[in-house]
C-alpha cells in the first residue's frame, strides 16, 4: 500500500494513461455499501493498473466522507444534484482521462479475485462490453443476468407464463435462463448493468450514455447501441461478483420507473403500432400481477394507463 493511505484505506490512483482501467462508480446515499465495495476492490482489480473515479449525485449521507477516509486517492466528481445513473456515468467518464477500458459498477457490487482482469481481457474488436457471473448475496448459483432484446411476443410470453418459465424459449422471453449460457462465454443483446467492462473503442464509437433514462434501461440502451455499432455484449463466466441487489422488485415507485422506461426504450426503436402492442403486453403482465396483490405492479399498471406516461420520466 502506498504512503499516505490510512489504515483500512485503498490506494486507487494510477497514471491516467491508455493502459489504465477506470473504475467508474455512481453513488447516491451509498455510505452503507461503500466500505464493502472498497474492501473488495484490490482483489477484484488484481493484475491491472487502475484508478477509481466516483460521481456522487448529491448524497445526503456520509458517502463523500467515506470516500475521503477509505479511498483518499479517488477522483470524486460532485454532480451537485441527483442527476441519475447515466448522467453520473458520463460525469465520471469525463473525469477519467485516457484509459484502456472503463469498469462501470454499482457500489453494491463485491468483485471476487481477478474479476476485472478477466473482464478486460475478454474485450476485443468484436466484444465491446463484458459482464461477469453475478451472484446474489447468500446464493450459490449465478443470477440470470443475460437478456434478449424486447419484442411483443417476448412481452406476451412473460405476461402469460412468467419470465422464468418463458426464458426457456428464446422467442417468448427476454430473460436467458439456459444454465449452459452461464458456463461459457455467451453473447447477448444486453445484460444487467451492475458491473460491466467497456472498451475504450466501444466508448468512442457509442459516445455518452443517454441521460434521458434517469434510472433503468440506460444500460439496455447502451448495450443495444453498442451492438448496432458492431460491439457485442459478452458474459465472461470466469469473472465473478456478488451483487447485493436493490429494491426495484418491491418498491412501487422504482418498479413503475423501470416499467415505463422499458416501454419508452422500445418506442425509441420501433414504430407507433408496434409500441402500442408492446405497451399492451407489458400492461397485461402488470395488471395480472396486480390482480394477485402485487402493489408494485398495481402502480406500474396505473402509470401505463396514464396519458403521456411515456414522456421522459423524472427520477424518484
């Protein structure tokens, strides 16, 4: 550990060169999860020259103080507002300087030994985004994190038989559930964005993250845009990380935002008639879950029925 780093701290700054990997983190009231993230970082980044760049979205807790204490060499960008995830990523990338790749991650990720190097090494002329095997806290099997692009049949399949069961049939679900897909390098249309390595070439080709998606669908949009530019998203099964997870599954507000952004993104890439059909299929799913008593789905269904629901949605 370099001099000037307090006991328990992490030395996180290397030279900002084209061989450096920028670890990009967006924080918002993240003080409770940051110590665990920072503690796992040295092992996760083993074998790489790296530097930590954090964009803080105006945290009201001790997030910035935790960073100053435990990662004093980190570059911290204060956005001055709760700007959203994509805006935070852009702010951190702007401050990162030249790099070999960016490792974009949530602060509730815990990388296992050598995770980042395996991801970065799997990038290449065709693979612009690499993602690890993700485990939920306390779970011994990988979380299915690979996804197919949205379609009306897939939305209907998930509405009628559920995404896990429909996931066995590629035409009927976005979710990739085949265990074999998680045992080998597997390309997908997009993947859960809790941790992803993005090559410098891919970043240059695709440009900035879309800040109109405050939260949710921003990683989907970026992966699809990368694919359109010739850069695939690929799972690297030798890279592993634990994701502590979030509350989108139980929070009506966050689930509504996730659902609306999913339909908004579909509308960006398809015509009005197809988008109307997709919205109807998603509404069927949420309404059927609402009938079973799921409060988050009740809120999402009500939002889908509102005029103007698919305009740019504000953050929570």
